[in-house]
């Protein structure tokens, strides 16, 4: 919920604004409009009806304003380009065509401010608004400073904020001074500065700074959202008189911001189609979008439902959605649940926030947090709650403990376990509890990993020196490196003192701001190419240069002692195959196999192992080709014999093994020959009917098509050819 | 729920920021076949020891109970994964449709009790009856007189995997036996078993052995199983090949011992990413794999069921996209547009791709900070566990270990730029070390030792909470509260997640299980997340009563001082010459700054409705209430709130 806003922009479009100054290659107007467009397009992006915008052109060739038409003097060459109102893309486009340098000059900036003020007064009446006038000018046209006091008084009376941003205005704070400033400009600048100084709420700045600051991401301000308002208890007040309850409020402290969502559209096939309006979920009713001469139309999702039916062709048939019941799956059993019973699997819970117990700080590690942070404070104006919560916060802080609590946001929601951390406000003078969600038993997967500081051998010995473990030298080099790369005092605060580098308030989400930037830019100038991301967004993608320079010696020594070697790409695939094909005992299985499987025939039921074993001992290509041929026959038979899709997965697995093995033997052509024939057989229905599902769902989707040159150096198949082959 | 994302959900939502989750990665499905040895010694009940919690389960019963628990567990945690149970050494033989009393089956003395598949309700029911009622109406648990051929057992397993779980990424055979030498000195039988084991290896099936030992008899792997078991080619460098023997004793039943051993291997280790370059410094890159040992499990989503046939059947949905003329659109035609000021901004596909491109996948260290610099509120999402991989960079493990030790010893954290895969959104992470699980001081013994990528919030994710929460000094109340805190520590002074199952999830599956098995629906749930109220009352009830009394007293005096101050301030206001009655300024004070007491007074005097809409909104907003609606509605909301909070 944001307040209502009324902002009037006064844009100087005088003839002098068309010139370039101070070494810039863009005109003063274009330079200024960077700032103005960015501001206006931000308002458009918010698409809030209550954020209203008006635009006045100053030094326009025409004159169009109320004062002038009422016969006042000194209001010439000032035109209202857009009355105050909500901003849309359409109005943005119209505005864009109107903002161009005129061939006039001589309008009075102060008069323009009066016009703007009147517009605001008329529009906002006495309602609650935040009112603002933003004036951009190069101050090259004469200003009558007689009425500055009166105008300032009126601005203050109407509670209007005045922002004046001038092209090449002097700004000692920012560190800019125009050396060869004309006397006229100097006079005008000081007149404007005087006006600003008399206003209660005003800003006076130079355009260069304003434009520079555009790249600093603006963070969308969100009102705090109260997630919980109720008791925090220790014990059960309904059963035990001793139980403690504190009336608290809980708000979100962190909430993940998301990039603007995209809508799925397609280019409209024909422009005459007056069919019923359909849209995706995110598109409202207006599904036809014009953009750069192309018409788009929304995409709708249509769902169809199928069930297995042995009698139907392909083993499946469509069913009517209306005839379906809802349910859940329990393993592979489906459990239909009638509409009235639907909530039975939902645990009944009542809103509550109750402490389970306390744990010492030392037992907690931040990486067990499951998500976003909340903030817990006492209910306002509730002295008992304030005192009790404060006592809890201080007690937790003193004994270095956290509280673990069960939290149910409102009746019926899933319980959560929250860890409550005391913040006695020593640094930020804000006393509260922070909470983070903890995992439940089901959320923890027990993955086993070998220890990092020792190596266990097969015989159960413990080794502390091993190629997998760091030497004393390496540990030392690492320690020096980590210390050298310390960021705790590497940054600079507002007063030039050392401060933490990259604190959280300087970490901007690169994707969100990049997207917003690009969308705004595209809205103003649809034909301009997408710009590169602002530097500030990628600032923390690399360690700071100067720190690296400082730590050069430590880095060098770490690299030297680490002796990390990159494994050449070719060796990665086949690495270690030879040593792992023996069981733990090291028994020579190959010789056993040699005795029991002298024939080189592959049995369908044990196809994969036998195929691999033949290939592992094959001495010539002929043996391989014969094995591949047998494997191919097995695949074809599996497909042919398959009832519906029952044996497709098995056939696909055989294909996959065959393909991978032939690639590693550098014989992709053997596979290619087979799979080409297979495709033909499938598509002509030779393999026992319609087997297209095998083709699409298993061969194409499973990436079992032609072997491309990227996968095997000896293949001559291009990616395009492989893609073409995948199509029927 | 769980591993694979729900296609239903993914289909409809047009989310620009694709949530980077394991759903986007290879759908590595897992199939586990339990092979349980049914021999005389496996069926033997342990001798009665007279102890209270003595073992009463034979090894076979323990193994089946274990399988049953894991089956129920997997339905919740891994609903797409398969499981099966094969008994061997039984007098009866059964393989799929062929049933033979003696050796008529292709796999004599192998009894496929539960076909390898996603478990169905009947499977659970049958197994449950077997373990709970020891129901053996089919007479399965009779050992055969002649020994079973291990080569047959292994080939039988081979066939089960080949046909049922052909394209599963993870396939494992869990052998539970107490016989370390099934074929004695018979070399031929041993050889043919070794050959069948090699077949399984070539098929891609991993054999995990869970030996059972009776009394203190050692299970000697070298007699037979060393020829059967292979090293897992996917295992991390440095993994030991230790096989843990399950036994009863030391206060642990055989069942518990077995469950703990099997559970540690039960979840297939699925990586979230592999071969990610970890740029520790310019010129020093090592390889890492990423895992998600923590992942919020949610109850399954609903599905649509077709009731037209003999059995309820899942209706599979297919989605197609159509345009305004209901023409099906091809994937290649689809474009992305952005809503902007009521209209749409469109980017060409290559432009859209370039917008998302923030560089290659990488974990790049920016520098290091003391751990204390991580603000306690800086949390947005679960962390990712990383572990070194030697596959692309030899030496990764030792460098990783050195970093881990340094960060652990000096309580430091790394700061890094992290892109999990090509085109993923970059995030900033803190690199935090975890202690060894066997470290007694570790509060996270359920989690492995290594490094964690802890996502830091961006400035955009931080809500500015402008609340009035003045700092107070610690006082006597603090002392009282301290007694309470010190006397209510959780067991072992840490939060052990394994002790707290998710009540919603448990309830959901409990009910579902009862419905699926056509059992009686349970009336209540044992929920360990509910505090032990009686104990709290017993342990700190006295302290709390004292504290409450003191708080009440202090609050009264605080209230009195505040009232005085307020009166003084109001008097001040009145004294001031009303020069220009600027309504805005005066009202502002009475808006969000208006205290509950004032509001209550206003209600009593019925002057609330004199407030303007803007003021009402202020008051409501400052109390975190919705400010949507007309004046009458706003008034109603405020009155309701005042009533609730009286």
C-alpha cells in the first residue's frame, strides 16, 4: 500500500537544449531525458493508478497553460504536454513524440513551477498526496526572480516537494563546476537555488550526478507485512496457570524478491481473427499486444486426460475431465477422495506460537536454516508484553541461548519449527527476536561422505597423510591466503573509514535490476538494442582488484603448494575403467568369463552385461559389429513384442548402452547405421504396429539419435543433421 | 512432493525466475531390491534373555520389519522410486507368474515376495501383516533343504532390474544374510556366482551387503563376498569400503542395528550439480559437487482419478498450448513478453537469453570475513552442501580440506559469487564449514562435514521493518527469565531435527495410508513438536509465576509514567498558540502514533468515525492490518481489532 502521488515534470525543451556541452556527445535534452524517462518509466512499470504524472514543456514553440489563457503575463512558451493522470505505455509513447527541441527560448522557469503547482493544487485538492515538481533545465532562459518568496511560500503551503536538476549546474558537494559558465546561466542558477533554499522540502542538484545515480538499483520498498499477531507462550495457558504468554507481533524481515514475470505469447497468425478472447493466467483480458508493429496473442493451456486402456489403440484413451475425481497417490496406488472428505488429510491446527525449549548458541549452525527470516516484537502499547519479551531477549542473550518454538501462523496452516534469536539491540538499537525456520526430520537426507581430515583404508586403518589430504605446507599456504583476502575492513564507509566490504545492503540482485533496466529502456526506446548490465550489478562477481594485488604473494604460494592439475578432457570419460572392473578381492573375472562364455552370442535376457563383456575383450571391429548387430536385433524384438509401451524402457536402455559403448570405441557409424534403419522400421510400422511413442518419448527425448561430431570426434554428423533426424 | 517437480504445477505457472531446484536436474530414479536370506539360522529366534527390551525378532523378521519401515518411508520421501523384496533359500520358489513348489521355477529357492515397483498399498498391507501378525499363511518362511545357488539369486535380481527398472539411474541390490560362506569350498559354484555378480556390475547394479552376525561370530568377507562386491564407481574419492555388520546387543536390537545400517545407505546420493568449477583464487580452480541434504518435504499434490474402470486409475494429463484461435502452437513459436504499464514489452529470444546471462557457472571466492559478520537475520533459503571431486581437477580434495580446516579453526566464512549452472541466476553465498558429525561439540550430527553454500539475501530481499522497539536494559526481570531459560534446555542441548517429524506430513500420509489400506482412520497423531507442557510446568512453573507477578507490577507503574508523559505532551500542544492549524501535521501525530489507549478512548466516546480515511489507513497499517476498503469497512476493521486486543 503506497501513498498516492502526484508528480509534475517540467522539461526544458528550449533551442539551447539541443546543443551538446562539456564534451558530451548527446544534447542537453537527451542527457536530461535519461533522467526523466527513467523516472517516468519507473512509474509506468509500477502501473499504479494512484501514482499520477503531469508533464509541462518549457520553451515550447506554442503556449498552452491556464495562466496564459487567463491573461497573466510571463507565461509564454510554457505548454502542458500531459495533464496529471495515471501513466500508461500509450501516454509514454505520446509523450515521447512530443519531447523534442524547439526553436524557442525565453520561458521563465519560475512561471513553469507556478503552472505545475496550480495543476497539482487543482488535481489533488486537499487530499492526502505526496506532491512533487521536478524541473530539468539548462537555465539558459531568463528568470524573473521577483516572486521567488511568494512561490516558495505557496509551495510550502501546498506541501510540495521541489526537485531542480540542472544541466551543468555547479555542485560543490558532488564536485562539479562549469568553468566557462555564462553570466546569464550563473544568474539563473542562483535564482533557482534561492527558490530551493526557501522551500521546506526541496532538492537542488546537477544532472551529471542524477544520471550517474540512475544505475544504482532502486529497491522496491515494501510495507512490513504482519504475519502473526497473538501470544508467544511458554507452557500451555489453557491447562497450567503458571504458563507464560506474551502478546507479540511477527513481521517478515527477509522475503525473496523476484524478477518481473514474463508472459507467454505467440505472434498472432492472422490479424482478422475475431475469435473469442483467450489468455494465459497472467494476461488479463487484453490478450492482443502491439509491439514494434507485431501483434501478439496470449497462449492458453489446454489439458487433456488419458487413462490406460488395453483395448484402445496405443493402450490409452482420453477421458472426460468432468468425470474425474480428485485424489492422492500413495505409492502407486491412487486414493480417490470425495469432495466432502477432502480436508481429512490436512492436520487440524490452531494458531499459536509456543516455545519448545532452549539451545545454546554453540549448537546452532546457520546452514540448517530452511528459509526466510521473521522478526518478533511485543505488541504495541502493551506494557506487559514489552517487559516480558524484553526480559526474554536479554536472558537469552546473557546465557547465549536460542529458543526453539512451534509456530502455526493461523488456524489450519502447517506447523513450523522456528529458532528464535535474541537481538538486544546493541548495534542497531532495535530490540527484537529474529526467527528462522528449522528442518523437520523428513527434511534431512542422510548422505554419507568420507571424512575430510583423514583417509580410511579398506583394512580399517586411519591415514593422516595421503594425496587427498593437505600437507602442512598446504594448510599454511591456505591459512595465509584466507587471512590475506580478509574483507572485514576492506570496504570504506561514508566517512572514509575502513568498513566491511560487500555488506548485504550493497548486494543487489543482478537479474532483477538488469531486467527492470532493460524493460524500462525498451519501453522508452523500442528499437534500441539491449544494453550491457550496469557495472554496479557485477561488482561482486570478482574479488576486488586491489585486494588481489595485495595478496599476490599468498596466492602464488597457495597455487604452488596445492599442485592442482586439470584432467585433460579426453581422459575424463574413460578414466579408471580398468581398475574398477575387479571385485574387492581383485579376482580376475575376465578369465572366468572366458571359460564360461566362449561363444560370442548375446542372450536377450542378459543382453547388456554380455554386450559389454564382449566389447571389453573384442580384438577386432568385426566382433564389435557382430555384437552390435545382435544387440540391434534384441532391441527390435523388444519393441515388436512390447505390449503397448511395456518394454520400451528396456529397449531404450539397451540402445543407450549400445550407443555409449560404440562412442567410446570410436565406432559411431555402426550405431548410426542401426538407428537409421530402426527409425525407418518404426515409422513404417514394421515393428508390430504404431511404435511412434518409442521414437518420441524414448529415442528422441532420451537423446538416443545420431551421434554428433560434438559427442565423438570421429563422427561427421552435425548438430543440425541430428536434429533433422529426430523429426519423423 | 519430494524429488521430481510436479508437472501440473510447472506447466501452468509462467515464472520468469525459474526456481533453481533439483527438479531441473537429471531425474535420477532409484530402485532398491532387498534380497533376504531365509535360512535356518536367519529364522531362529534369539534365545530368551529375560531382559526387558530383549530382542525377540529372528534375523528374517528384523529384515522384513526394516524393509517395511523403509517402504513406508520411501512412499513419503521418494514417491517415484521403486522397491522390491526377494527372498532366497526358501523351500518355495516364485518368480512373477511362475510358481513352483520345489525346483520347477527358473530360479529355484528364490521367492520374489514383492515385485520391484513403486510400492502399492497392497504391498504395504501384505508386508505389514507379515511383520505385525507374523502371518505366513503361504508357508514361505521354510528354508530349503538343498542350498540355494547364489548365482541364481544374482541372476534373478539381474532379471528383475533389467525388466522393471531398465533405465533407472540408480539401481541397488541390498543383500541381508548371516552366511559368509554359502558355497563352502565349492570353487565352481563360487565362480559362477562371481560371474553373475560381474553381470550385475556391467548392468549398472550396485550390490550393498548388510551382514548379520549372531553372537560375536565374525562375518568374514574374504570367504565369498569379496568376489561379489565392487567399488561404487561414482563414490567420492576417499570413501571407505567398510561393510558394517548388524547385530543385536549393547542395548541395541538387531532391528535397530539393521535399520541404522540400511538407512545410512537407503537414500541414493543424488547430486544437485557436479563438476562445478570452484575458483578459490585467480589461477586456482578445483572441482566440486553439490548436494541438498536439507530439502523441505511437502505433502503430495492432488491428482485426478478416473473411476470409470474396475480400479481407480490415475488420469495422466497432457498439456498443449493454444493461441486465441485454439490452434496448437509449437514450442518454437512461443515468445516471452513483460507486462509494463498495462501493455507488453517484448524481447527477441536471443535478447531475452542475453538478459539472463550473467556469466558461466562458477563458485568464485571474493574474499573472507569473520563469521561474526554474518548478520543473524540474513537468511533466505536453504543451503547447499559441497564436496570436492577429483574428476576434473586432481588435487581438489586436499585443497578443499585445507580450506575447510582453516575456516573451521579460525571461525571464518568465505564470500562467493555463485552460478549453479549455465543460465541460472547468480546469487551471493557465504561459505560456511560444518563440523565432523562425530565431533561431540557439533550440534548438527545429522549432517556431513564439508562446506556449505549459504545463500545471502540481496538488499532487495530485506524488508525495512520500521517498528518501534526501544532497547531496554537488562534488569531484575531478566534474571528471573534466565532461570527459566537455563532450566528448559532441549535434550543434549541441541535441536536434533531427527527428533521432530513434520506433523502435517505425518498426518497426511497416515490418513492416506489408512485409506489406501482400507484401515480405520486414526483419530490423533503423536506430535513431538508439541512442547511437553507438564514438564515445563514442573520445571519452571514456579519461576514463571514469580516473573508474571513482577511483570504485572512493573507494567502498572510503566503505564502510569507513560500516561503522565502523554498528558504533559498533550498539555504542551494545547499551550502552544494555534497559529495556523495545520491539520496535516497535527493529524499525522494522531494517526500511526495514536496509542491503543487513545483509540480505545475514541471508541468509547464514539469519535473514531471522525477520523479521515487517510488517518484510518495509517492507524491500520501501523498495526499491520489491511488498508483495503471503504471508510465503513476500515472502521469496522479497526473496531474489531480493538475489541480483539482489548
